[in-house]
C-alpha cells in the first residue's frame, strides 16, 4: 500500500517459520503488528484467513463460528464442517472438548495448507473458557493449519510442549523496532524526502524504534518544527 514500508526482513522471518504450528506477534500498541501481518497475508503463497476479535468472541461458541467464517472467506470454494460435527451447541460448556472437536473437524475438512491470523487476542485471553478452547486447538491442530496470533502481551497459553517440539516462533517489540535504514525508506515512501542517516539514527534512538513515535517525529521534521526532548514530544499512544 502507498506510504507503507514493506518490511522484508520480518516477512521472510515469518514465512520461514510458517510450517510450525504457531507464530506470536506480541508488542505494545503502535509497533505495526497488524500492518506486518497484513503485508504477510498479501504476499503469502498460501490462503490466509483473518479474524479480527472483539468482545463477543469471549463466548467460545461465537469464537468457533467466527473462526470457521474467517476460513470460509479465505477459502471460498470450501464448505466448513457442520456445527453439530464440532459439537455446537451441545458441548459449548466444555471448551476443551469443543476445541479438540474443532481441530479434528478442520483436519478432515481443510483442502489446502492455510494460515489463520487472529488479531487482538488480548481482548479475550483473560477468559478461562477461551484459553481452554485455544489450548485444545493448539494441541490437536491439523498439519494443514498455521496459527498466527497478534496480541499486546504474551498470552497465557500452554505453549511449552510446542516450544520443546520447535513448533512455535515469536516476534516481540525487539524484532518490530524500526532500524535506521527502515526509517529512511519509510520517510521517503510517506513524505518523499530524503532523511540523512544521522537523523534517522537519532529518530530510532529517541523513539526506541517505535514506529508511531517515529512517524510523529518525522512529520515534525518534514514541517521544519522542533522535535523537543524525547523525539515525539509526548507519551506513547495507547499506553
């Protein structure tokens, strides 16, 4: 998209881990998690289903239905398994059993390797029922499915067995911070101006690679206004 920097190093890293079960994108607001995942979705050789969570997905039945709907959107010729095959609504009070049934049904039904992106997972991860459901899905997830979770904090999922089996990858603020070279490319893309390397390095240092602060600061530079102490001149958005 215009004005958006394609972060090749991170896209290649995500793609390189796609045959594991789980990828986590975890960082505070403003680090470009969803933008990066959207870039991956556009460039992926595989179908990518996108589920944007809201508070309604704290209900496990709703979450299951929304997962199936997202997959069907990404796979328009695919017929999702009937709800009674995964136990809805009969076992909605047993989220672990429901998650296992969902994973089993997908194992039988998915026609091709597919990536499922679940964004804003932090909205639901304080629900014990949701966590039971997702732990069961991860435990029994079919080989044809990869799960990419986006969250503001590390979810309390039972991922130790996945880590031990080398079936998970994670990207944090440390990975998502912009480098001076990326800042230079971003300013050219958005503002059509060339930013000298020392100024790019100063922006990265002042904002700790936080892209929202960098964009605010670079806009002030573009306007010829003083940045003030700390680069962006204010607290980080959303914190």
